[in-house]
């Protein structure tokens, strides 16, 4: 069996089981492009190692891809298409380091204005209005970017202001949202007549895939002149809007002398975190000496910034 056929059959099987298998399929196809002339049975450890050891792969990426490629080759080993699983020695996962980029009020205003860059290309699948509303929703609620992209119109109770989050990206939960955000979401939906299912949809009414949302966000950040000054750190992403929400909440509670021992568990539940202790990682990001830089943004500030 040739490698390309094996990969396409494996991807088809995954999707028939209900998995989208989008990013994983791209990795396997990239491997196929690297070794398109090598039959499946001729793949050796050196081939897989060369693909995994590319300079662009971080340690976490290496480990994640190792697991996926092992599953792929195990599948074909079980079907006796290969004699052995050609995987190099597994790396042990390092201690995870929490890294977050916290946006200032000025940067957020620049982001919202920068969404206009999406209007300059006819190839952009997402309108500036919809993407702007998406950014504000994450900033105002702290929900996972994936939950935002999966949000259906029927998941929002427009009368009571309750958002029902059931996606696989976080713990299923219901969260209250304000009337300003309700009004903004309704405006976003009206601005995209093609949207009949998703709250945030492409210009044709379809789901915005995470990869496309990430590309749009990079373009907006570039337009706004926002980038990490530390060359060793990753560049700001959509998830950092969620981190900004958490830091802003904690900063506001500190300013108002609220009991953090009481509020942090509530924040964890609201954000869909599995353990209360996870929210403690935000505490060092909101110290007293830069409260002014990370002061809370009300939804009114966000809405006015986009005008």
C-alpha cells in the first residue's frame, strides 16, 4: 500500500467516526508530501524522526504529533500492512509553563479598529463586523475561542440572557451575559444575513474553523501593531483574550478589596476550568504595580472602542 492511500483511508475512517480531524489530517498529508515516493511498508524510524524533529516543532508539538503518528502506524500494524511501528524513542513531557499575553485597553481598542483590515481582501471569509463581535464576546465572557466558534443561535436565550455552552472545548455550563452583549450579538447576526445557524459565521453562513479564525486574528494583530517583544515567546492568540478577561476580573476584585478565596472558585466555574487552583495562575499577572495597565474593561468600553 502506498503512503498516500493509507493516510487518506485513515483520515476517512476518523471522520466516519464523527471526528473532524482537520489539523491532524494536515499533519499526515504534510508527512506524505515529504515522503510521497516511499511505500507505507518502507517507512522507517528515521523518516518519522526527521519529520518530528523539524526546527519549527516545539517540545509540546513534538509530543502531541508523536502520539498521533503512533496511533496512525498502530492502526496499519493491526491490519498487518506493516511489520513494526516505525516510531523513535518517546520524549517525556516537560513541566508545562503557563504563558499568557495580556492586552492593555489601548491594544484592545487597536484590535477592534484593526478588524477593518478584513474588509480589504475579497478572500476573507469573515466580515469585520462578525470578527469584531467575536473578539468582544471572548473579552466580555472569557469563554474558550472554540466555544465561541461553536456557538449556535439556539444556544443563546435572548430573553433571559443565558448562554448555553455545550461544546467539547470546555466544561458544559450555562453562563449569564449582559444586555449590551445580547444587543451586540443580535447586531452581528443581522449584519450577516447568510447566518442561520451559528452566532458567528462566515460570509456564506458556515462555521468559522479555528485555523481561519487564527489567520484573521494574526492579520488584525499585524494591522494593530501588536506582537510579543520577546522573540522566545509565542505571538498573541485568540486564547489570550480569555486570559485578559481573567486578569481584568482579578484586578477589579483586588481594587475593590473582594475576597479572592471566594471569587477565584467562582471564576473557575464561569470559565469552565476543571479545577479551582487553575485560576491562581492569573494572580501573578495582576500585581498592584501594573493594575493600571490591566484595568478592567467594561463591555461599554469595548463597544465604544469599535465605533
